[in-house]
């Protein structure tokens, strides 16, 4: 019975893989619905704004850039949207905007924050340090096997001497 379930699961997995390779829709797959901008709205200064909300949700909106700012009506706040903050999604301008910040997320803004905090993370250096720490921890561990052997040997010798004194051994 287990083999039958296993073979059914393998068949189901193979079907899903085939659908993925053919480009079909996969059951349970959810895609973001990103608003499209027409050419007329592109010319009028609209951008797609990806709002990162405080409750961990993401919201997409079409908003107009006015004097280098976009206005969020629900929070009634203005946020920066200069040309340095506008990226591209396919052929559409995109601004990634955290709800809690005036400044949108861009590569330059994130690098600036990293430089301010002096917390650059270089993966290879981090891996090397982790390997060195593991090697030091391995070297500093006491050899438990040898200590245990010595303790057992002392107990056996002490037991033999005690047994000989009491006359257990001839």
C-alpha cells in the first residue's frame, strides 16, 4: 500500500514538472498582479509603486509623480520619487517604497546605509572566518576518549589490587 502511494506521488510530481517545463499554470501557484501602464500614462509621469506595508503585505499601485514625490492616500504621506529612485520592471518605471520610510529602496540607498553602519557582508570572508572558527573549536576540544580510557584503566587496576588484598585472586 505504501509503494502505491509513493508511485502516485512520483507520478504527480512528474506531471507538475512537465507542466512547469511546458510553461503551463501550476496548481497552487500565485502570481503578483502588477498594474500595467499605458503609453499615455507613461508620458504623463505615472510609475508603478510597490508599497511594502507595515503588516508584511505588498501592494502595487499606479501613482503620479508630482515634483519628485508620490502621494500615498491611505497613509496621507509624501515619499521621494526622483529619477535616482526609479527602477525598471520590464518596460515600466517602478518605485519600491517601504511604508515606514520617506526614501524608496534602491541599490544606492542600501549601499549608503551599509557604509554608514560599516556592516558590509562579504560572503567569502564570512565563510573563511566560519571555517577558521570551526577549526579552532575542533583543536581546543579536550580528547575525551583518552581521559575515559585512563579512568577505566585506573579503576580496573585499583579493583585488581583491592581484590588481591582481600584474597579474591589466588
